[in-house]
C-alpha cells in the first residue's frame, strides 16, 4: 500500500482487492455455486483438453467418441487415460481453488495444508486402509446382490449395464505391462482422484453441509452420500458411501486435508499396485477376502479398523474448526 501526498491532497493506492462475495452467503447457495463452478470448469477444460488431444495423439477430433468401440487398441486407451486425467482435474482439482478465490480465504488455512497429524496418526491411517479391504469386500458383495422389484426391472438393467461398463473400462485401464503404465495409472487412478475428490468433497462440500444442517454428523453423512452418488455406480454405492463418511471423520478430527488424501490414495493405490504385481486373476482372489462374511479376515479387518480409528482419534484430538465452518 502506498500513500501519495502533496500539501493539499492525500490518497491511497491499495493492492489487489480480494473477492469475497461468497463469505457471508447462505451455505445452500454456496453449495449451488460450487456445483456451478464444477460444471463450468468441466465443460471448459474438457473442451480445451479434447482440442489438445488432436496434436498430442494425432487423432481425428470427430473419431474421439468412437474410441470406446476399439479398446484393444493401446493408442485409444492412452487417449482415454489422458481425457480421464483432464476431466478429473477439471471437475475436482480446479473448482475448490476457484471457490476459495471467490470466498476470499486462504487455501492453506482453509484446507489445513499447513497442519500435520503426528506419526501415530499416519501409521493408523495405513493400517486402517489396508485392513478395510475385507470390510469393503463384504459390503460390495452385499450391495452387488441387491435386487430391484419387478416393476423396476428396467431400471436395474440400466444400472447394471452402467456398472459393467465402468468395471470393464477400469480393468482395461489396469492392464499394465511396463513401469511407465504403472506410473500413469497411479497418477490418474490414485493421485489425482485422491487430491481432487478430497479437496472438493471433504474440503468444500463437507463444511458447507455441516453449516447448512448445523450438525457435524449429518453434514459428514450427506457429504459421503453425495460423494458416492457422484460416481454413478449404484451397485458399489454403499461401500463408497462408507469410505466417504470415513474420510469425512478423518478430516474433521485431524483438521488437515492431507489425512483423507492419504487414506484415499492408499485405497486406490492398493488396487493399482495389486494389479501391477499380482495380475488380474490373483486380485480377484483378494476381492473375495471377507466377501462371504464367513471367514476370519472380515472379523480381523473389523477389529483392526476399530483399533486404528481409536488410535487415530486419540493421537489427533483436534476438533475440526475450519474457517468455512465458523464463518
């Protein structure tokens, strides 16, 4: 800030004005505005990313929509992975920072970037996510076996087709024959989603839902529901909802977004690494651990998950007071 003066006049030249029109807005309107930012960012960056794909991959712009019809072509898979990365960044990484810009806050303070959680807490997260696998398998098995009433048979067929298409695309993405393909998959399946989805759902939506409902637990549950719904996979809805709720409490207790980011990264990165090291056939065996509810792995998983959460909570002892919660 500068002050320029002569004997008759004084005036001030200030630095750039902060935009903060969102700060005192109703939380419901803030939620709607965040959704608008996500849609706008997705459309703009996806369009630019698609245009950039033409010179990068030497593809015909008109043929991009047909890439899914020839997934046996490695070149097509590379283009789809690129588009997946662009869309994930556009939908989840960019919008939280735009929201903070219009909110008028500091992203470091807002998300708890400058906070840590302690060694025991980090170790608890690792044990938690590893032993959560059989618990997730059990829930996934139960969720996948849900049957709709006969009157909704058409809807069930549509949802199962969507689920199968998503599973098939994931399996094609997870075919890795080089170290480079493993690194790329870790980036687009583990790193970008872990960072972007946690910034968006836990960092932005969760505090907004807590403010809107005036209840911590309701806000976390609704955010977890929203997080799972956004993946558009009904037959994996409930285990993903559980993950969203779990990540929500980890964020609230610790006060730093790095905790759910690490948990999310471990969850996704374990799958990528298992496919890389063990191959699809052996990974399918892992997917059966705890699924039936009859073997010891499920109960062991539940025990270690419970102990890990207890250690994490006791070692953090931080109440989730984020700037947006108390604004």
